[in-house]
C-alpha cells in the first residue's frame, strides 16, 4: 500500500529552525518527484519546493527561496524540508506529495499525499 508520512513539526519561536521529513513506502520512490506544500487556516494549499527522483529542485513559490531547502535520500526513501529563520506566517500544516512526473506546480497534480505535520511559530 502506498504511504507517505510527514514528521518533524512542532511549536517553535520565531527565528528558530525545523527539519521536516517525509517517509515513503509502497511505490517506486526513486521514480517519483516529491513536493512539499503547506496550508494555513482559511487559505489555499500552496507549494513550497519540489525535487525530482534524480535530484533536480523546483521552486514552487518565489517566497520559498532562501529559508527553505529540500533534499532526498532514495536509499532511505525520505525527503526532508529544512526551514530556517521561521516566521509566524510559516504556521501551517505541511504536506508532502508524490508524482510520477516532474514536479507539478499545483497540489492536484500529485498522485499521493501524506496526512501532514503541524508547524506553529510563535512571536
């Protein structure tokens, strides 16, 4: 069975850092692009960064540049999202999605999704 599980979220003060992880199972992980999206209350799900199976990174939102870094380990079947200098506006549920293609720019382009991990940034 296909499964994506996010972890690493929590409560952190502004200026701190978090490293989120997405663990995959049940499909050919190395053939899939993995994207990180986030959704704040009352807002639409927005893309952050995406990485192809071969390691090419795509920025899904210009606002993600600078403080966000994506990486993958195909042997461990994991994709991480490093977030530095967290701001209150980063508060959201963070999701990872998988797609057999090349990093779709919209959330509905991904085949599989995890349940998300909550990131809360206090002032």
